[in-house]
C-alpha cells in the first residue's frame, strides 16, 4: 500500500516557523515530482510548492515565495516544507502530494496536517 504521511503541523504565533515533513512508503518517490498544497476553512485547496525529481527545480505560490522552502531527501523517501514568517493567512490543513502527471494531477495524497497561526 502506497502512503504519504505528513507531520510537523501545530499551533504557532505569527512570525514563527514550522517544518512539515512527508514520508512516503510502499514505493520510491525519487522519480516523482512532489508537492505541497493547503486548504483553509471554507476555501478550495491551493498549490503551495513543488519540487522536481532531482530537486533542482522548485516552484512556489506567490503568497509563500520568499518565506517557504521545499526540499526532498530521496534516501529517506521524504519531502519537507520549511515555513518561516508565518501569518494567520497561512492557517490551513497542509497536504503532501506525490507523482505529478503530465496533466498536473497528483496520484498520491497524504491525510494532511493542521497548521494554525495565531495573531
């Protein structure tokens, strides 16, 4: 069974930092584009960041550019999201996604981890 499991969410004050982790199992994700998405209450899920299979290409949503950093460790079959300068607007459930297709759909999704930023 292929799984992605996120961790690292929690409650943090505005201006603080969190590091989210996503560990894959059941297959290697080293050949996959991996991503992070988030969904705030009452809103649609939105793209946050993505990283290419070799880690050389990264894309970020404008709203997180300069504050968030995505990385991967293929030995650990993991992807990470370092979040700095958090604001209440970053409050959401954060999802790890694995193996982006040519149509920009992801095959595998984690269960999500809650990030809450207090003002």
